[in-house]
C-alpha cells in the first residue's frame, strides 16, 4: 500500500512539473479584435477624374514672298591695304548693282567684314604671303521675280561669294493662325472619337496647349555657295547662278493638344 502511495505521489509530481514547464514556454494568444471601418461616400476627385487627350497637327504649304541672300566679295593681295582697297571698290560696285536691280538701300545690311593673313603652307607655316579681305552683305529681296536678276547683277559687279539663299513670309501670323485653328479642331475631333470608342462621353475642356513650332521652312530649291575669290568678275557673272534658284514653298506647322474630362 505504501508502495502504491509512493507511485501516485511520483506521478502527481511529474505531472505538476510537466504543466509548469509547458506554461513557461507556450501561451495562447487571442486574436486582436478586428475593426471594420464604415464605407466612405463615393467621391470623384481631381486626381481620379478620367480625361481624354488628343493632339492635332496641321501643315500648310504656302508660297514665300520674301528672300534673303547672303553674298560678298573676297580679295587678296600681298599688301593688306591694297587688298582692302580692292575689296572696298568691288563691294561698292556690288551694292550699286543690287540697288539698280530693284533692292532698296534699307534692305542691304553688312553681315561680316574680316581681314586675315595668308600663308604658303608648302614652304612655311609662319611666313605671311599676303592678306585676304572678305566683306559680306545680307540682302532682302521683297519681289521674288527679281531674285535671279539681283544675284546675277551682284556677280556681274564683282561678288565672288554666295553663302546662301533662304525664303520666308512677310506676314506669317495670318497663315499660322489659320493652321492653329485647324489643328485645334482636329485635336478636338480626335479626342471625341477616342472617347466614343471607349464608351465615354466628353465633358468640359480641361486644357488646350499649343505645342507646335511656328513656321518651318520647306524649300523646293537649296542655297548656293560659290567661292570664286580669284575669278574675274566676268567669269563669276557667267555662272548665272541666279537663274538656277528654286523658290519652293514654306511649311507653316501648328500642333495643339486638347484635353477633355470624360465619364461613362
């Protein structure tokens, strides 16, 4: 009987130790209560507003009505003073010939005057052999029927450099305004087509943004560069480069982006 009591006491002691050990290493945690927020009212904010944007581009090709010609005279001589005198004489004759061809004095402007030494690099890179004087003018030709006459007259009078010919419009604003209006209409139409295809209806205009470059030249011909510094005036005039100038057209380009609010 005593032995059975001892066994029962030992069993109870083991059970107590086991429970104590279990309690020190494990615990049962109840989950935290879940808070359910009340549903907020549906709002349409500026950030969440659906928008539709489209860009309209228009290019209008028109005939130019003004030309700019850059030409000049280049002279050389062993003496800087003599080279300068030759250049002044030749340029005076060129300006007179251009004016006689129908260009007003106010449309002739000096764009560059330079003088620099020349060298014979085959013999020496430091020994000055002479001087070269260049004088160029920018000429505005407002009657394009005279462009060939003006260039040929300048060549005949002694010009031996033609650095470029460009064309433009004297009144570009009116053409650009028309292109801008057409680009806006085009952008608006595209936005509505896209919205309709997506099952949306356009609302108020959010923005209209001009994004095009006003007036880009599109030339049918090209500028000419002629360097005949050592050629006689008659040889330069015989080139008749003025006859080969092609006027082409001016591309007046406009681009507009239109954004609409849109909804189902």
